[in-house]
């Protein structure tokens, strides 16, 4: 079942790319002057580099965050967990 969803998503992205290439709005299909390919959604990444440890890991090793452009945090789950633990004990020791 997930493969069917991927195929449908890829087909929608291809259709959006075709419309943008033709100079049309992605959703309505109407011609829009000055429309460029930067309006296309990003392809789902498979790997990402952690900003704390510098290792490249599979995207499943990163928490989701909708405000990020690729939809995932910049710190891997391991580094994020260590940071949370460190901050927890720092705050706990304060009087």
C-alpha cells in the first residue's frame, strides 16, 4: 500500500513540474508570468547530516518538525536526547 502512495505522489510532483515548466500555476493550471521552479515542493530526503555530531544518518533518525523546510529537525534523535538530558539535569541542580 505505501508504494502506491509514493507512485501517486511522484505523479503529482511530475504534473506540478510540467505545469511550472509551461509557466502555469501549479494548482489551477492557469498561465502565470514569472513562475519558476522554486515553487515546487522539495523531494523527500532519504538522509540528512546532524548539525551536532556531523554524521549523515537516515531521515528516520531525525524528529519531524513542520517548520523546517525538509520537515525534520537538524539534530539527530541521539544528539537531541543527550541535549534534553543535559538541560534537564542543569535545571534540576539550580536552587
